[in-house]
């Protein structure tokens, strides 16, 4: 039996940190394996005479003489070792008989803390080490990662790294925590320590060298091979670091990449175990790996649970089998298992399993068919094989004859049946893991890959687009950065904006003109686009140029794009294709330039009309004025790079429909687009079925706020540009719109928006039963008594007739496992355009409700049946293990 500290509650994997008896040949055997006589009742007599300190000095142990048995004295001794960081090893007293030691170990051998990897001598009894809970253990799933990887061992020890910022490089000690997920950085201002931390789970990439803009600007003094950059999901800035030598930098890069790979491969069960482990560690104030009633109450508040004190105490006493007023080992495991019970899943499981408490393959097939899936017996067997935890069938003992536990030998009948998985049976745990896996996710997993027809013209797709891509904050005094382009491209964005202005030394720059935003080189942006354009998606990227440069620096822009992008840059119409017809997204790996083009020598058609009145024309945006400039101001070199996305002033619907030019593209402010939709909606839809259109936010929005993109998609607008740096429901909708089709940034428009004369959409009735939520995040971590009162709101975004919001009642003081069992019903006229947004908020009767989490997806990508929804934060980061559990049905009225 392994030690049952926090880390070992959920796994039988050998622990890092189990005391080892080291023999003369460096071989090790865990303390408790082969130590002591055949009868557990006889004391193993591990004699401790002295302890070796950090400098090799032997210091007397406070309790001189031999320490006997696995009782309170030995436990206290282990706890003292755990708390005394200066203690490195100890030695056995010479009076311990050699035949009572670990096989060939001799008296005087030193005992250290190491990894349990040895085996007991043949025939040697095994002691239950669960009574020695004093040695702190890491999270069980992290143990093997940490013990078998040299890079991770170095990270555990910690390294001095220089944090590079615009001000100065500050040296901090960065150290990986034993959970294998958290990295802490420490620095000191005199005597006052300062700590910061981040989770490896929130890292999106780790890059070596002067890869980031920050290191290129401010880290030149540090050798490139010593530098690396950590990029995070959501809105968190990159972390630029420099090590003292190349080996340390390389170890951190490799180690972080290894941990990211491990975390990506974690099951939902493992994520839940890690979450529980963190709660236990934080709640255990005195770090003795035992929890008194007060510490249990702290843990419950951390977990967002408000539980009646009487009921909590009753549960505590039921689990306190030893009666000592503290929970440890199996007692704490029992307490946590009771907390984590999912009654709604037990009810669902019992509905199909019957009295034998297991699902047969046939019963699981019936469940799958009721889910609306293609349930076959073969598929059911495959699910059991993939998700069943190999548990023993309920009702049969898992112990083997002669098992020794807690000092007593129990004779148990042999196990009469093999594990459930081998019998094609699924237990409740396996069923739970299946529903928490991607197979039980509300998002159709087939839609996580490109599944749509990608051979149609570009104008037949919604295209993920960014406005003012260079900004990391607002457009008045925000910071411009190449990292903003990297972030947008890694989110699947396929159209980025470059506001180009005259720069010093003949180098064009990118910034928001006439404001206090910082400036970045055009050349650096093109390099970032080259490096990241096709990491997230192979489909073409459009560079939307807003050109304020003179002819000379325009030529420089063209030179940079040609030199840096090379063959990526599309500069000629596709061979064998009509140049007046837009290509398809199958232009993989290609960069298209949207900009002004020198006019061809042909007369312009007359009769240009516009539905815009004079007042609206006077209020046209900067981008419109740029498009209306004399085209002779365009450098021939830059003009030559514009092929299929020629920026032109909008001639008016009558002219555009009478003389369509698919290779021309107009941009509309959100206000102008709304006016067109309101006054000439059907005609505008015909226009967008033939030509590309781009919509952008009003320039007067100082905070870089966004507009609702859904109304533009309803009209067929392809490039609906948003401020990616500004979180909110608008960006949630954008993320949801492009969640399907593999997140490639191109989504095929519904048939009626590609061909206005096609058939009408078929209405649907959507019913969503909101059942439960699990492990919602605590909003105020500083205030333990603050527990959320959650409710769920389901929002439908689509055509005007379909837009609707409904919500459940709130549940007081329960963010851990609130249950609603409320059904929300929606009538949808145009389901092909509908987005469904699930929002969890904290009810507040005196002020605005606080946001907890959300998830948005297209109705067409939503699966029916019992499904889990994995919630995201306001900036799009995962809130794992926070989930909603719902039941979905879609029916024709």
C-alpha cells in the first residue's frame, strides 16, 4: 500500500517522496516494504539516532533512542521531517537486526527521500504506509512526469530567470510546483516577498530565441539562445524570459512543452482530480495532511459550497472512522467521494442499467439511440473499452486472499469475475467519464474537423476578421504589438488589418493614426504573419491594408511583403481560372492583399447611384475617404500585389447589382451596413451573394468596443471585423460562429444566402433542459464567505424573429453542484443562422449580476441528448473542470 496523502487519494501510482532505505550499492526500498516482522503487531523498530542536516552534520533527533511501530510516535516523527526542510536524511540505529531490515540492507545504512521503485524481499510482508501521512506528496498524475524527466526536475528546483519588459530586465526565481501545473515566480523588495504564478494549462506556445517583439526590442543584451517566450490564452500578455545559460533555457522550453503535452492528454477525471488536489492543499492550513472540521469548512467555501453546519458535521463524523476528529487517507477520500456524487447521473444510469448496477453493451446501445446517435452494438463496445475504468463489477470484492491492511490479515474469497471492461460492461464511473469526455460534449466532434465544402467562391463563406488587429487594448492610448497579430491568427482569424503610416528612416509603421497608441514596424508585422498565418488554419489569409503612406514607402511595403512572404504571396490570378471569378478557400497557404489598385485603361460605366443621403455621405469614415482618394497615389509595386480583393468605394446597390465585379470589395461602417440592411435588405443580400464585403466598427468608439456581428451575418456579409482584444458577448458570438468547420476561419453560408432564389429555411423547436452545473469558479477568492448564487441564461442569436433569452431561477450559495431541472423552449424560424449562448451568472439582488462563465456554438453544431458544456471565461480561457449538464432536443413544429 502506498502513502495516502493528498496526492495519493485517487491513484495507486507509486509516490515521489516515500522514505527510502538506501543500501551500500545505491539500491532503494520504500520504508514499509519488508520492514518489520511477519506480524504487523510487532514493531519494526526503525531506530533513529541522528539526522543529517544540509551541511552533512548529524544533529540529534528531539526524541533520542529508537522509535517503534507505525503508531502516533512514528507518525509525529515523519511530520517533523516533513516540516524541517533542513533534514535531508537519517540513519537506522545499529540495534536493528539485519534480518528485520530491507533484505540486504545493513544497520547504519542511510535513509533518504526518494522515489518508491523497489520491491520487497521475497515473502516479506507489506506494511500499510497510509499511517505515515507526513511526507508531502505531489498530485498523483504529476508524479511520473516529475520523476522521470530531467528538465522537470530542474524546474522543480527552480531557476533564476530575467523577466524582460519595456522598463528593465528583472531577475526572479521561477519554480514549478509539485502539482506539475503551477509555476511560481518570486522576487524580494527588501524583506517583503512578492509572488506571482501562472498555470501551464493556460499556455498556448513556448518559443525559443528572440522570437517575440518584446525580446527583439528589449532583450538584445541577452544572448538569443538564452531567451524564450511563453504565450498564454485569453488576454494575458506574453512572458519574455532570459536564462543565465543556454542549458537552463532549453530545459525550461522542453519542460513546459512536455507538461503542455501531458495536460492536453488528460481526461476529465484527471482534471477533476487535479482540481480536488489543489483545494485540499490550500485548505490544509497546518500542512499535516489531515483535516480537522474547521479545515473541511474552509475547503467547502473554496469549492464554492455553502453547506449547513449540522449536515457538514454529520458528514464529517460519518467519515471520521478513527474518531480522532480529523480526516485523513481513506476517510478524506470517502468525504470527497460523497461530495462529488452526481445524483442526476446516478438516476440516468439506473434508468438504463436496472438492478445489477452495470450497463451491458446492449443497454448502452439503447442509451446511444435515445441520444439520437447511430447506436450499434459495436459502437457501444468501443465506448466501454475507451471509457470504462476497469472497475470490478459491483458486489464482488477486489481484494486478494491474504491481503494485509491496517495490521490485520483478512481472508477474502477470490474475485469470481474479471473487471467490467473485459465483460463489455460499464460501471457508473465509466458512464460518468464517457459523458464528461469529448464524446459527451454538446459540440458535435465531427465539426472539430473541416467538414464543409471548401470549393465554392470566397464570397460564399463567412470569414473570421479582425479590426485594428495591432492593438492590445483601446484605440486611443493602447499598445500596438505584433503579438496581437499572433493571437488573432492563432484564434483562426483569416483577415487582419494593417493601418500603415509613414515612419522614420524610410520604414513604414503600423499604428492608429492621430492617437497615442504605440508604433510597430510594418516589416515586423509581416514577419509575424509569415510565422503564424497557417499554424492554426491552412486556408488563405487576407491582409486588409489601410494605406496612409506616400508612394515611396508604399514601394517599401511591397518590397517587404515580397521578400518576407515569398511564395506565400498571391500576386497573379490563378492559371486557367477566369480572373473575374473569385477563387475558393482551397488556396491553402496563400496570402491575399486587399488594397487599392491602379485603374485599368477602360471607361467607367455611368449612372452610379447610391441609396445614401448627403448627411450620411458627409459622415463617411476614414476608410471610405481613403478608398475615394485618387488611385494615382498608389505605388505600382503595391498595386501589382492586389489581385482578388480590390478595395473600391461602394458604388451603390443599383450599380453593383447591374455591373457585378466579384474581385472588387467595399468596406462599410457598422452604421452604414445597418442602414443598407434596413432600407434595402433583400438587394443587399443579393449583393453579398456575389461580392465580398467588409464591415468594421465605428471609429468613434474610444474603448474599442464591438457591435453585434449577427445582424451583419444575417445579411450575408462575409468579413465582419471585430476588435479581437475586447472581450464581451460580441467576441463570444464570433468565436462560436467559427467554432465549427475545424475552427479554420471559413464557414460556408446557408444556401439561401449563397443563392437568394433557393428554398426557405425549415423552422425548429429547440428545448433545453438545464439540469445541473459542476465546480463553478469562485468569483471572490479573497473572501471565503462569498459563494455564488448561480443561474443559467440561454440566449439565441439569429434573425430578428429568433432572438430570445430565457433563464432559470438562481440557486443560493451553491457553485459546486447546483441543480435546476428547468426546461427552456425556443421557436426558431431560421435555425441555419442561429447561435446558442449558454451563460452562467451570479445573482445579485442589489447590483448587476456577475459573469461566471459561458459557451457559445452554432445550433447546427449542437448535439441532442444528455450533454456536458465546458465553460469558458470572459476572455475565452478554459474554466475546467466547470461544466453545465443539459438535455437537448430539436424537433420540427
